[in-house]
């Protein structure tokens, strides 16, 4: 546990943000990354996202705070993160990808850091801007999201040792696999619900006849 959150792991996270090509390459080949740090980054992203929805200034935010469920959003982010990692791993296993599940988790987790930073900065800034200054807020958020997505793309490319073209194809297939997994989960959940209801009906019938 201490090794996963060691000082050098956090320092390497910052190094990867400024040197993504080298950073993600050594995450795969020299175990420089940390899944624990990556999960913390995902939790930070969830907190920043929810805080933005709750605390952003009224100029850019018309969301009713009473409709925001922080725990549900945290759980949703973690589930989406896990499903995306599993989807990418399942696709890249069929496409000769070199990355392991932990490498994918690190690449995606690290990529959320700039998005979290701009969400926090945007939330603070939004409380001090006028109505005609919204463009600055959206530009700030847009730059952070774009940089985060680029980092994730580079991370996937480096850990799997892919070309850019193959990486883009892999990402598209990952989303397809993601949708298939979600569909299967919903189908299984529905079937389990039907089985449970069947046994409940049988039990109720037996009780009444007894």
C-alpha cells in the first residue's frame, strides 16, 4: 500500500502530465505508474465534477442542487471507469495490445487530472465572472477536457505500443464493447429480476394455498 502511494509515484504523475509520451511508455515498461494513484485521480475527478454542478456560479449553472446525488455520481464515475478499462482490455487482447489491465487503468486515471483541475478552477472562476464573460469559462473547461482526452489517447497508444491510427480504431471498438457490456449487464439484471419475481410468485401461491 505504501509503495502504491509513495512520493515518487506522485512525482511521476506530474512528470507524465508534462511528458506524456515518455511518461506512459515507462509506466508500461518500468512499472512507474500506480493504480492506487490513478483511482485517487478518478475520485478527484468525481468530486470536482459534482462540485462544479453544485457550486458553479449562476451565470453558467442552472442546475437545481437538490437534484444532484453526490454518492450516486461518485459510484457512476467509478463504474464507468471500470467498464471502460475492461472494454479496452477486452478489445486490445484481440488486437495484440501489450498493455495490461493495470496499465490501462493508470493511463485513463492519470488522464483525468487536467480535467479535474480545470473543473475546480472553472467552479471558482464562475463565481466572479459577468454574464458576457461566459466564453472564458467554457474555453477554460474545453481546454482542460481536450488535454485530458489527448493524454488518455497517448496513454492507450503507448501502453499498447500502437500507432495513432490503430489507437483511434481501438477507441471506437472500445466504445462498442462498452455498449455491449452494458447491454449484457442490463439483460442479465432483467433476467435475474424475472427469476426472483417468479420464485416470489410461487412462494406467495404456496402460502395462500396452505
